[in-house]
C-alpha cells in the first residue's frame, strides 16, 4: 500500500524521503549558504543573496500578460539580477521537446538577447532569475519536525549569506554561529502553491503538537 510504503521509507533514518529527494546535491535548483539574522525581514520572507537569485531559476511560461516582462528579463541576460538564463521554444504542436529547443543566454551579447526577446512567443518557457516575492523552500538539517522545512517568499539581498528573520529561529532551531541552510526552488505552479499554503511560515507559527 502506498501510504504504508511512505511510512516505511520515512522511518528509515538513512534513506528517508527528505534525504533522498530534496537534500542538497541530490537534486537541481538548490543552494546552500551560511545564515545571518535580519530583524527587518517580514516573518514570511527570507533574504536570498543576489548570486543565488541569478543561479536558481523558475520556468515561467510566456503568455499575453507577462510577455513584455519576460522579454525585459531575456534582454537582461545572465549577469543582471533581473534577467534569465535559458529560453525553451515550443514546437509546432505546442509541446516542449528536448535540448534541441533550448537557447542558452550565457555569453551572448545584448544585441543577440534583443533578437531572442523579439522571437518570444506565447507558449515558450523562460527560465528566469528569482525576483522579490518568488517562492522558495528553506530547510535546516537535521530535519526533525515539520518546522525544519518551510516555505518562504524571496527578498533579494547583497552579500553571500542567507538572511533569516528572527521570528523563524526557534522553528529551525537555528543560531548564527556558522549554521548553514538549504534553499530549494519549486518548479511548478502547483508546487509553489503548496509551499505557500501548506508549508508557509504563517501556517506553522504554533507548534504542531498544539
């Protein structure tokens, strides 16, 4: 039975679900850095360094509403904070194919990127940088309870350390003597919704035992 299998896998201390599926270096779109305190951050936000925002991406599908916004990100390229790394072109039938349809923006000139931006069509996918209010999952190991892995909104910050609001310190059992945390970027709208409405910090302010 699926639920019994999940229970058995979850109780295995070495090959747990968390360790096998979302631990750093075992999946894509994750980052790890030292944490610092930021008393000015809202309880629902986490400070993400600019370098991480430019490396981790979210695949945004082009539509009539966000087309001009994504075109500006394509023109920004890989080096600017408000930019993009890859364009995935749709096929004639509207189905995404393999790497043959990918356009990488690394090493391109601004003129090339403007041409790529003009070529954007509804249905294409742009792997854009993280921007303010995006959704990430933060995890501090060991993941002992549900409060050790929560959903946050992104606040891009300078520097190289992840900034944690003081409200969330107890939940992660974190201090600032060199602790490190992992960030994971959900890659679908459903996953983003789950992170906000199921794993969101505001839904876990009280301990789960209460």
